[in-house]
C-alpha cells in the first residue's frame, strides 16, 4: 500500500510535522517514537551512536519506524567519517575529510562515500548529514579543523562535491555543511554564537566557493550553519536568515534542493533566541527541515510542535510557505525512493566485506603525512622507546561520546605513559631520560596547552611527534623536527601509524593545509 505523498491531502498539523526532524531515545520502537509519529506527524528522525547497538538492531528499528508512519520518514545521521560517525562498527570504515584529502584521489573519495552510503541505505538510512564543505582557514577553529578537507577553497570544493555525489548516487540525500561556511571561526557553535566579519566578496571567494561548485554539480542537500555573517545579516545567523537562505542561497546561487538546519538546540541558537523566534525566523527564511537534537526531551518536542502550530494559525507563518517546503520534501522522498511500499527490511546483512575494508585501509595508508626538518627513521622492536600519549577525551559535542578510543601502546611493543592535565611533567620527563627515543602524541594542543608544557620538558632530539587529530599541533610544539599526522584518533588510523612508525609502510600523504 502506497503512502500519502500529496500535500493537498495533509492537515496543517501534518504539514508542520513534515518540516520537523527530532532526535530520540532508545534502541527499539518505544512510546516516544510512537508519539512523535502519531501525534506530531514528524517528517524525520536523526539517530546518534546511543541509538545504534548493531546494524541488525538499527535496520529493524528503522524498518519499524517506517512501518508505523503514514508518510515515510527521512531517517538521517552524521556519518562524516573520522571522529564523526554514528555507526561505529560492522560497516566499511570511512576516513575523515582531511585524511582523505591528504592522499586519496577524487575518484577514491567518491567510491568510499558511495560504498558507505549504500550500506547505510541497506539498514534504512536515507539521509546523511555530510560531507563537510567548510574551508578550515582558521588554525584555531575548535570544531571543524580536520573535519574539513583543506584550507584551500578549490580543494574543498572538489573533494566535498565528489563525496556528496558518492552519497547521492547511492540514493541517500547528502547535506553539504555548514552553509555559508564554518571554517573561519574560533567559537564552536555548539557552545556559543560565532560571528564572521568578512566582506561579501571574501565570503564568495572562500567560504561559499565549495557550496557554489557543489550546487553547479547538482548536489541535492545543504545544511545551514549557526554562524552570523555580518556582511550578509547582522541580526540573525544563517539558519534563521531570509537574506542568507532565500536571497543568497536560493535566488543568487540558484539552489533548488533541500535546505536543513543544523540542530536548533545548539547553544549558538538556544542561548540567544526563544523557540518561537527560532521557528518563525527559520521557516520564514525558507528552510525546509528544522532539526532539533539536544536532550531529545519529548516535553520539549511537543512544545516545539505546538509553538509551530500556533504561529501558523496566527498567520505569522503562511500556509503558502509550508506548502512550498512540504512539496519539496515529498519530491525528495520520492526521488530518493523513500516510499513506504518500497521499503524492505534487510535481514541478511553482511557489510565491510574484505574488498571494501581493504580499500578503506588503503586510503588510511595513503593519508598519513610526514612533516619535519629531518628524515624520519623508523623504530625497531628492540629499541628502548617510550610512548607519551594524551588521554583522548570528547573534543566537541559532535564527536561520539561512546566511541572506543585506544592508545598507541595497544599496537606497539613499547612502554607507554598516558597523560592528562593533572600529569606530573617533571616525573614523565625524568622517566623519558631512560629511553633512547620518544613517541610524543598530541591531541589538539591549542585547546589543551598542558601538552605543549609537557613537551617543553622533553629532550627534543629524541622525539618523534604524532598529531592524533589537529595538524596545527605542529605550530605549538616548538623544536619538533619529526612529525607525523594521522588526523583522527580512530583504531584504523592508529593501526596505520603503527605500520609507519615500524617502517612497514612509508608516510605518503601530502598536507592539504598550510602550517
């Protein structure tokens, strides 16, 4: 039996629901999800790692969700790759953006994104909030950093477009993010409202350039940032700005695809605007899908829905505006085969087959990058070596809180000290004197300066540095002459750097940024 896919057959409440995408609790069909579907008529759900225990579990849940809904739902997640992944195992690993840009061809980036998207489609996902199209042109950017492909707009444009098309050709909707660009900020929009003061010309040449190229290539989805661009709108961030969404993105850049917000519960928005103002401005700006993650509290979700309904009945939001977005939502649900009678639960799921896994691992090997003033000399098993490794903690709120992080000591036959901000610098330095060589690992030094303090205690002539995430660590570790970049502290990246350190493979990557 086919689903209702005609806007004229919907009530006002059903139209409003189609424009809402909520996070949820649990790993099975539950009363919250049922309420969201039956009473709020939601158009989409976003899953996080907390909702996913296995691919069979999430495939069943996604199937149950679609079964319950009168209108098929957008079922989305953030599977960017690298440190931002929600399906953590059993599918083909996707390296992060900067690692890919360091060694992979555009065709390879298309292929790996296509492989992963096909697997996501098979377990019921039809929207991926990726890829990142931000130009990371600020070394102190706390939230984008190695999630971006490069600090060069041309490189970002090419890689982000190929990644998006790889996702799109698997019948999964990509959403290039975060328009018009989140690269040149020093504030994480999860925590506060970033303000960018560049001129329109500068924004067009740098920040917006990858988005324009992707639009020209017919990429179908874009996610808006919670960043204020004073040259474009000095009152509202992009996600709430008609000047940016309608005047710029739609009219000037010619984008006709699906426009979604970043989560409207992020502090950039929640700390500065009421729910009423957020809904009123975002919808009237021309947004199609409003995403709310946060605590995924049902009471708050009901309040959001009721506020939206009231604004429509008060005619502060016009039916014409609703109809425009809902028609587009239906169009995309049909284009991407998000149709109820086509949805089938796949029970015989086998992912990450050997060929795909080997392909993914080859991209990790191509991306590991060496920068330094001296030639790198691999380690030998019988050498006296100590690893000094930072305790990897959640870096931003977009990272997976339940990802399993390993230390390098898991893969190498050397003594290891794991340090944090409470460490005894003199003690670690004293212990390290007993060793011939030191592997010093760092993790976003600009945000954690105790790492550079500890480094200052060490004998620099013995040290080989390994940046676990930010390549900009090189700028903060003065006197370092041998430095390897892995861009993400994932198990696959650590296994690969182990091979480089032990001389099994050579670091072939080329740095896609200037440091």
